[in-house]
C-alpha cells in the first residue's frame, strides 16, 4: 500500500476540502475510475479496520458495501492526485461533522459530511447520506486492516 505524503495530501481539514470541492464543481470534471482490485479475499473473514494514525477500531471488513456496483472507488482531485476510498455501511469509530452538503458529491443523490477518527480526529473520509442507505467512504491510505479477529 503506498502512502501519499501528508504534506502533499490536499484534504487536510474541512475548510480546505470545502474550498477544493467548490472549485472542482466549476472546474475539471471528476473522474471515477473503476478499480479492478479484487476484494473477494475479504469475504468470509471479518477483519477489524483501524485508523492508520492511532490504531483505533473504526469499522469491520464485513461492513464493506457496494456503492454504484463497487466497494472501492478512485477519484482525481483538482491537483491531479488520485485517492482511493472504500465504502462501508457503518463506521462506528468515525465522528461525522458539519452540515451535510449536496453542493458537490462524487455520488449522485448523496450529500457528504466530513468523517474523522473519533479518537485522534484524523480525517478518514466522508459520510454520504441521501437516496438509499447511507455509507462511509473511507480513504484507503488512512485506514489499515488489523490481523486481529473481531
Ligand atoms: Zn485515529
């Protein structure tokens, strides 16, 4: 798993991200690249998904859920960085904050809120709510899989 150096990672806090999203709305179209990665090796083995920064238990691999046909999605941001998110039905270790915004969303019909680690406040992804079941889009580089069984 490669790690994007923190200082080049653009989504450092919510206000920066909101600015980026506003710019992106009127700028470059977003690109949703389908990943070919096979997540089927997760099936049947429930693993703890932990915060890569502090190790707090965030969610479980059994909560992985398909959104628009895929459990993982990659996006370009306006700076050309690609990042990958994985979709989870629940993420009890996340704290979601801010007013849900539908102004711009990678997922049509869904509004997003910032989701941070409830333990260390590291930005882990977004909570998407809207048409259909809500889900968390967690940034793959910000979480890791624990070998401990739940
Ligand atoms: Zn944490």
